[in-house]
């Protein structure tokens, strides 16, 4: 498993595929192999936060995980779904069609063991509200790149408040232009400037017992 | 002095104020020059859709704003595209307010947005590199504009038309294949003419009341051209590992393309300042090593080419540019006007003092959600940080956002008037 971990962290895609095939042939459990990928991605996330790793590495490691997941899918029992860490709804707010940050958040949350509902881009407050009512997530992630996103995030959160959907729901806002003043303005619980921060926030909320 | 002469004098004085800062000469006061465009329209109660679809309303609002805000340079209105033209061309790469096609339509108050997509697939890079012009014509353009999808009907490379026999056979055959295209382009041509006429009148109107605009021509950096319009973000980031040589070759092709474009524009217009929005070079998007390998060499040569032609590059450094300041130190002093989004001001002073001015960076969050007092404090601090006259003030990122509170924008302007004299 150590060789696989190193291959992923060193961005050696071919070696990671070979290691995965070898481990499977040696009788290692598919779940254990997948967990190694997830652990590698978590370490890459930490390196990203430290400024030692960047977008190409996040994307490539995500692709490596995707390839491995496809390969390992036939060997993984369905009961694994029950072990998800929590449910998260993620989308880009209305009037904003940027999906880059949102897609990486979805990928990393999924890799970190969360069940994620991706509601897409240019999503209205009403659609977010319906998704929260139907999917019953512990966390809602509102993504946005543009300054127009501030007002949309605020409006979405206000609608959720009016519908009394906030009591068991944490809301994080994300995008390169988010700040604490925008968090306060929108009424969100937390903000993040990159995809790794979104995973970190969900993990922290779980560890602190703030979401169950 | 007549009104006309007075305004002409003001026009040149405003340009001088900004360009003195760029040349690292202390002006009479801190200039405000903005990259904003839509704010000039929306702050007069005209929404973004109207700005794109009603040129008369757009012009009127823009001119009114210019007089009201009294900035040293207004944003360039050229980036307010014509909605009817975009509808006719059906450019799938963009979403905009009021688009006829629902899949491209944004709410009326949103500005135009680019949709990140992979137009050139990873396994097509060799084909593109073999013949970029032919690939662009027969593959890329039809993918980017469904109105031009007929171009994909051209059955054979354009190179095959380089002899009289093929001219006689293939060209007439193509005219049959491309009949619809001719009709659409004719309509598009009319819309373009209408849009350009509105833009030219607006620029002349602004000039007649004494207001210059920041730049008249915008271009992409070679890397961003590839990442934004060919390979998409994901494709480009993966190329850095999976096919780095092909990525470099693509960037090289577009370095040559950008240079050709600039040289052609020099022939057509009187270019003095050129805007260059930079998308993928900021911190987080790539490592320093990757920046040095894939991004900077071509960008630096682009800057130097413009400077050689006596044109001032106006790069918009989107995102956090702090780690890249050391590269900017390689540029000749007093020749570039770099507009910042997020940057460590102290590091800018330490690394770039005496090389390039600072342009920015009143945060959009402050202009949208802050109080007038907070804006005033921020602007004063900014002015205090640059006592040597190497400061131009604007909002961060792309300037003043459309959602800004008008009183906050006025507070920014008034503080510069009161506190920014040298």
C-alpha cells in the first residue's frame, strides 16, 4: 500500500495503476486499496493548504481516484454506501455558471467519504431549498466566483431560514473571493477560498460533533 | 477657453496623471482608473441585459456615469458585447443576460460569463499542431459557435485549395455547403456594424467630455488562450503531467498568434494601452516551477513585444499574485500598469518598488457590503502605503463591481480627492 500511496502523491499515474492491479492480484481488498487512494488525496489536500501542491496535482490525483474507483467498483460490496461520513449538497448560486471550484469540491468530498448531491450551476434559492428538503444534508455548500454571488448566497440562506431549514444544517460558502465579512453578510456558518477548505470544514464539524 | 478645448485639456491631463504613475513619475494626485465597464451602466439603473441589447441606453448611462464619477480613466466599454450579435453567432462558450437560447441565458442583472469547456480534446492536440488554421476553421469554430457549424461540412483541408484545379472544383462545392453560413454571417455583420458604431460614438462622446478609457484593445496571454478556449481548465492542468510537451507547443502556437494579433491591431488602430486579463497564473493554480515552465516565458515576451512597440501592457492579475512578483521584477521599469486583485502590498513594495506601480485594490467585498467609513479608511491606508506616487486606485479583480453601493464608490472617489494630493 505504501508504494501505491507514494505513486499517487508523486503524481505517477502509470505506477498507481500498476500498483492497484498488483494489489488486487495479491488479494488485497478493494476497499483497502480505495482507502489508500483517499488517504493519499487527503495528504495532497494538506500539501495544497501548505502551498506545496497546486491545482494540477489536485485534479490529477482526483482523476487517479476516479480511474481506480472504476477499476475497483466490481469488487466493492454495496453495503459500503452505508458508511458515508455525511451528506452534502453543493451547487453554484444563481447567475453564476462557474463550475471549476464546485466540481473540485464535489470530487474531494466524495473522495473523503461524503455522499454528495451536486445540484449544478446557476442554481436558484428555491432549487437549493428543495434539494435540502429532499436530500436532507448536514452541510450545504454554496459556490460562487463572481461578486453577484454574494447577494444570491444571502438570498438563498434567508429563504432556508424562512423555511426553518437551518436547525440541523451547516452552510459553507466557497470561492476565491469569499471572506469573513462576506460570511457575516450572507449569514453562512463558514467560508472557504478553495476546495480543500470545504472538506476541512465538513471534517471539523463532524469531529466537533456539530453535525451528526 | 471653449468647453471643447477645456475638455480636451482635461482629457490629456487625466491620461498624463495615470501614465505618469506608470512611468514612475509623481503626479499631482493619486489617479483613479477603473477596469469596470458594466458598473457605469448599472449604477444608472440600466441592467446588464439592457446594456447588451440597447446600445442607446448603454451609451447614455455610460456617459452620465463618466461625468458623475469623474474618474481619471473610465473602464473600456468594448467589453460590453452586443447581445443581438451574440445571439446570431450563437457562441456556446458564453452565457449572458437576455440570450435568446435558454441554455445560454443568465438573469438580467448578471454580467457575461465564459463557460469552461474542453473544445480541443487531449487526443486532438497533434492534429491541431499539424495544421492549427485548418483545425480551427473546420473543428474549433463549429464547436464554439453553432451558427458556424456548417464549417464542419468542409470535407477536406484548406491546404488542398492551393492549386487552380481545386479552386475550380472545391470552392464552388463549398459555396453550396455553406449557403446558410453566408446568410447568418451577413446578419452578424450588420449587428457588428451597429455595435461598433455604438462603441465608437460612445468613445468619442466620452472623449468630448474629457474622459479617456483605460485601454481600447484586449488580448489573452498565450497560456490562458489555450486553457480558456481550447483545452479547458481540467484538460490544461492534466496536460502539465500527461502531455507537457504538447501543452508547451500549444502555448507556443498562441504566443505567435497573439503577436500577430497585436501587430495587426497596431496597423488598424492607434494602440497605446492594451488590456491583458490573466486567469491561470495566480497562486494555487500552479506551482512556481510550473509558472516558470508553462506560463511566464511567453507572457514576458508578450509584455516585451508590446513595450517595444511603445504600447503599455495593462495586465489584470486575477487571483493572488504575490508569489509571482519576483517574475515581474524582470520587466523594464516604468513600462507596465499591472492591476492587482489580491497581493501582499508590503511584498509588492519590497520587490517591485522602482519597477512597476501598484494598481488596485479596494476589495469588492468592501464596496458591496462595507460602510462608507470602512471604504474611506481603506483608501487612506492604501494612499499612505504608497507615498512616492506609484499608486493608481481602483477596485480589486476587475474594478468596481456592479453590485457596489453607490455611496461606497463615491466615498472611494471623495477620499482620493481629499487625501490623495501630493
